[in-house]
């Protein structure tokens, strides 16, 4: 009897899971297909020329026929994102800890950091071009600047986030500074650091394309810019889709990393 | 020195002894002033505070009367401005480690499961893992937490979080338990149950407890002795020996004496102008 109930229960939950999947994937897919179909039909009916607005069938076909070219540029863009982002996070997190540890430094630097965080980083692009010439380094520096500040600001709040009364408890345990850091402060800041990194990665993808527009010889931004000079709108739309895929990939990676590293953070708040 | 002490604790734990005697507290002329110059705030004292080994003593008083400060001074977590505190006859100079502390907020680490929050004591103190885990399991059973070991704090109710917090304060078998309004954030029904569970734990181990509360019911319901405080600066203005049989019932009104003790505290509060009933 019990076995029957369990079996029915699991079958039910599986069925429920499946319908959940369907609504999560099928409905968005359907609406995208419908949107592309309407696009396709309208262009055909009104006979819009290819150089003005390409049909979905054109740029989707281009994605496969020019796959090596597009994939190569997508890879160049991804490398720039990974490098700039890793560099940004690797410097921002320890620096945040250092700044928060010295109150005078924090008070002095905080307004400057807030100002730099608000300032649009792309305006520095032309200056960086003057300093470093046209090349992959310029894009890396811009990506670095784009994600550095959100990670820095959120990590700083992370290192400040521990309730000071918790230190009474760790002190009564006889914990050393290093132990408090290892067992309490660093893991407690994880949620905040990830929040900063999630903003950082979105900004990194944004920044890398702009950087490639202005000063690069590789990457999706460069490819789109060059296609623009040839009025190759089909390739531009293919590049647009490739950029979206890259952005989705990096966002997905961040979310997966967060779920994996911080299983407790599935709940929105600490309390 | 800490090594010797850790060794003693782990040896006691290995031997399965849960009857470590409670520490005694002797404070004379304890005074606390925060800040200095014209900004100085005289928060506490001078007060004399004597707690016998294994005694359950409550400090009750209005907000800001220096109750919490008293607790921090006794733990050696804040230095007294004047006066001396002796724990087991030893003058207090720095934070003592033979102590468990519970605050009003559970202060559990959100990234650790219930059991790992408790085992933080073992990890930081470098105690024997198996012995501490056994002790933690025993405490979980007594506190009704069995089955919640691997849940994160956000997956627990307020009452359960506070029970985990109590387990964390007791797992290393300290000789003293300091509690600062530990049930203050809980609902009345949970509070009555957790009060009883704490009393049963205390009856078993007879650790010295300094219990800070706003609640007359908790103070009288749990304590051997209640110290009534007034602010500010905080001073002890009344001391009441509570002679009620243990364990005490959920409904304390069963005892006519309870009403008498409660009446005395209410009267004291009224005479201080804390209550202004017409």
C-alpha cells in the first residue's frame, strides 16, 4: 500500500516537473518562433531589400555558413571577457578587504570609488587607445574597468556585513584574527561578492562590444563594425545573435557557479 | 596556556563527563563608562555581582539599564572602567573562553548548516571532532533539533534557530552560560517551551547561568535569584531569592508565590517610574 502511494506520488511529481519544464522552455521558444515568422512573412510580403532589413532565414543561414568566422570572433570576445573579468575580480575583492580594514582609508576613498563607479567607463576608451594603441589590450582594460567597480563596492559591503556581536562569540571561542577571517568574514562576504560579480559580468559583455567597436582587430564588436562598413546587414544580425549567446553563456556560468559554491544562497535574504 | 585548557576540555569530553562544575562570579564595584570627556556615558555601576557556582541568576530591568553591558564585562569582552571581576577566584584580564554566549538574535552563520554552526566551536577551539559531534548530537536531541542538522538557518523557524544558538553555546561544555534576552524575539508559546527546555538542560549540568531579560515571567520562572536593575547608570536595586520547586510548570500562576515575586518586581518598577499606571 505504502509502495503504491509512493509510486503514484513520484509519478505525479515527475509529471508536474515535466509540465514545469514545458512552460519554462516551450512558451518562450514558441513566442520567439512566432516573432521570427511574422518578421519573415512581412519582409517577403513587402519585398524589403536584403541590404535594408535581412530576413531571419538569411541571418540564421549566415550563422551556419559563416560559422567558423563568427565562432572565431565570439571566442576572441569571450577571451577578452574572461581576462578582464578575472583580473577585475581578482584585484577588487582583496582590495575591498584592505580598504574596509583601514577605516581612515575607507572614509577617504569611498566617495572617489562611488564617483568612479558612476562614471561611464567607455569614455576612457579613446584615452586608452592613445596610451596602448589599437589591440586586444584596450578591450581587456575596458572590461576590467567595467566590472572592477561593482565588484569592489559590493565586496566592501560584504566585508562590513558581519554583525559585530558575532565577534563577541568568536572572541569567546578564542578565535584568532585569521580564524575569524577564514570561518566568518570571508564566507559571509560570498553572497555580496557574487552580487557584485553578477552585475560585473553584465557590464563586461556590454563593455567588450563597445571596446571592440572603437579599438580592436578581433571580436564580435569588430566583426559587426566591419560588416557595417560593407553594409552587410545579414552578418551584423548574425553577430547580434552571437553576442546574445555569449552574454547568456556568461550569465548562466555566474548563476551556476553561485548555486554550486553557495547552496545556502538560494534563499533571497539571510534572515 | 590555551593548549593546556583545550586539552582539559577535550579530556573531560572524552570521558563523557557532563558535570563540569559551574564557575563562580565575584564582581566588586563594577563600573562602565563609555567614551571620555564631556561625551562620556556612565552606563553602569558601581555594582557588586556575586553568582555562586551552578547558580541561575537573572538580571531584569528596563532597556538601557546596563544589563547587556554587565554580561559583556563578566565575559571579559569589554573592560570594566573600575572595579574587579573574579571568575573562580581568578581576576579577569581578557576574554574568557570557558563560556557560552547567546544573544537575542541567533547570530548563526547563514552559510553553515545547523550542525556546522554548532561545530564551529570545535573547529575554532581545535577540540576533538568526534567527542564534540557526539555532544552536539546529544544537545540536538534534548533541544528537539534532531533531523534539522543539515538545514541552513533560513530553513529553520525562529525558535529552532535560537535552539541551535543555545547548542552552540553549550557544546564545548563551558562552566558558564551568558544569555542576553535569548527569547526576546520569540513568540509567547515558543518562549514558554524553550524556557522549560533550558531549565531541564541546566538542571542536568548545573552550569552557572547569567540570564538577562525584560520578562518578569522568564526571570522568576527560571532563576534561583533575580537581580532587579534600574538605569542609568545601571545599579542593582533589589535582590529576590526565588524559592519555587523545579522543574517549574508552564503556567507559573499555579504557585501563589509566583504572584508574590512578580508583584514585588512590578512594585519596584512602579516606584522607579518605569511603569506609570493610573
